[in-house]
């Protein structure tokens, strides 16, 4: 029984796609309104709590994205392996971006954009005017 995929190109593309999707869903400005709405709704709907926490954790999100990527490309064994690897690479990627930002080598304002009420949903309730 051959456990290895026949093409290593698919492995590299799968890992790159998994890490990229994790970064885009977990940190980007595009998905910020979705993350904020789910965080807001998770205060009243308890079943959304774990999903909200998963969207804010690169390791958790990387695990599930990697599992789906591995299952879509290969089989269950490679799905679990992809889940572990994408989770690890997503955490390393997050750490590297934060370290570069602290050193001043790179700016990533796309990860922490300025609050814009037209784009960003405020999770805190507003007092009546």
C-alpha cells in the first residue's frame, strides 16, 4: 500500500493554500466583518462560542482548514497530516509577522486595520443616544 501521494507538487500547493486560507480567514480585513458578527452573535447564541474562538485562533483554524484541504486533495491519513502541518505553519506565520512588525521590518496594517464603522462591525453594544 502506497501512503505517499504521487506528486509532491500537490503537497506543496495544498500546504500553501491551507496556510494562506488560514491567514486570510483569521486575520484579513475582508473577513473582519464576519468575525465581528460571529463574535457579537456568540454572546447571545452560546453554540456560536466555539466557532467564534476558532476564527480568532490561528492554530485552531489552521487545523480545520488543513483537515479540509488534506481530505479534498488526498485521503484521511493525509487529511490529518495536513491538519497538523497547516496548524503548525499558520502559528509560525503568525509569529513571524508579529516579530517582523515588532522589529519594524514590515508593516502589516492589513492585519490590524483602523476601525471604520462602515466596514467593521462593532461587537460592543452602543449606548442609546
